[in-house]
């Protein structure tokens, strides 16, 4: 993860409960979790919890469709887009 920071990519800090993106948003980036935990929710159900080292948000970039789920910081988190 240090490589991402050394490349000059900005680290985003999110507080618990802060939304990162919402279902139906246009996809502009994917994220790498440097620390913390992100909850991925669709239709009121938790689909996944992404922790340190995980990635999320990539599917909308791949298929070109709007976001299919909402991503929220479940814990204080640091991300790189």
C-alpha cells in the first residue's frame, strides 16, 4: 500500500457512517482500502464487508453501468481511489 501513497495518490479518510458512493451514482473510480472497513449494501442487505487490502467499486468501471450498491465506511477508514 505504501507504493500507492508514494505514487502521490491522495489518501481519503472517512469516518464511520460516511457514505463513499450511492447506488445509481456514476462510476469514476475504484478504491483500495488502506485501513478500516467498508460495507457494501444493496436493497437493504449487506453484500460484503471490505477490509484492509481489499478493493471495491471496480464492477461499475468494468461494465460501464451506474453503481449497483452503496458503499459506506463501517469503521474509520483510509482509502485510495
